[in-house]
C-alpha cells in the first residue's frame, strides 16, 4: 500500500520497514498495522488539530502538569506557540500514560516508542492471531460478561492507584485480546486528584462498561462500583487488592438515586450513539 505521510519518516529511520494495512481511523488518530523485521506492531498517527473533532479538551486537561514554565505560560495565554505546545502535550499524555500504566500492571498495549509524533506499540490480537475486536463488537455469555466486568473494575482501580482516570472508557475503547480485555485510547486521560470533574468521569467510565456488559448479565445494573471505588479512594483506603462488592450505602439526604440511575441510562444511550457514529464513519471510510 502507499506509505502514509506520517509513517515515511519512521521507514526512513529504520524504525519500521513496511506498512501492512490500515487498522482503524478515528477522531484523534489513524492506526496502521506495520512491520519491523519479523515483528508486527501498530503505529498510531495523530491527526493535526484542525482535522480533529474532539471538543471538550479543556475539561480533560485540567490538573495536568506541563513540563516547562514557558510552555505553561504560553498555553495559558493561548498564543500560537502555546497552542502548538498544547498539541504536543496532548499527544505526549497518551505515551506517558501507557508507560505508567504498564508499570502499574494495567493491561494496555505495550509501547515501543514515540517517533516523529507517531506512537508505535503492541498490536493486540485474538487467539487466532487476528487484530483483536472491540468489546462493543462481540457477543458474550453471562459468565464472561461478569468476568470481564470484574476484571475491568480491577483495571480502573489500578489506574486510580497511580492517579489516573481513563476519561473516555467505553466498550469501544477496550479490545478483547487473547488473554481478555485490553484498554486503549488514552490521550484524554484525567488526573484523579487535579481535575474537578474526576469523580464524574470515573462514574461515567464505569457506567459505560456496566451499561454494555449488563446487556448480557443484567444483575450488573444493580451494582455501584464507581461509588464504592471513589469512596475508598477519597478516604485513602483504596488498594490494588481491595475487596470490591459493587454494594454501596448511599446517603439518602445527599444523593439522588434516580438521578444516578438516569446517568447509567444516559451512558447506555451514549454508547449506542457512539456505536452508530463509528459504524457510519467506517462505512464512509470504505468508499
């Protein structure tokens, strides 16, 4: 196939030696299957700011650390240089998060490096060696849905233990690899302690997963993992091996339970809308 412009520099530098095929194209980036000798990997080519449609970026960036004071001032003033630095920081966030989460035992694709604005990482495959499907594309038994849900709650905890929240976690940002779920797409990762919307984003992440997996195991709809996990985190009692039950005693004076349940229903609808949008984009890409 014709070499995409974003990957030519990697071929010139010998980082990869061929582009096998496109894997997917989304609002933030285009991903390609690439080869490096006998190894098959994937390369994520981030789209330019003008090409992307991700809107609520400011909300996600709250609480993130900027590496230099000059860059921080420029970003704050929204100068041309500041916008460029903000763009660089947005891309670097995913790279940094992957390395941090690998060290924390979170199941994410293993990164192999960041070159010329392109992230090269592990290609997640299924048991037959094919590119792994997204969780939202597979049918599950009730037992498997429960197992995946329990596993993903543990991943959410591990992320939170290093101060991170995915921020856009859904069945379409989880791949079903040979050994189970793998979390992907992290440029919008949120600081748990520095972002005022952290609790809301954690709840949305968990509710998105529960809304999907509850289709196969309806008893999951009666769980409150996000509230339980956040309460343990807020009190300083959350541990990697904390026992989670999905039970949570709400303060009836402060919490609108109907509102919380409505949020789960909203998450379910949001997941459906995202699925329809992705299907429409995939159909458009095929022409």
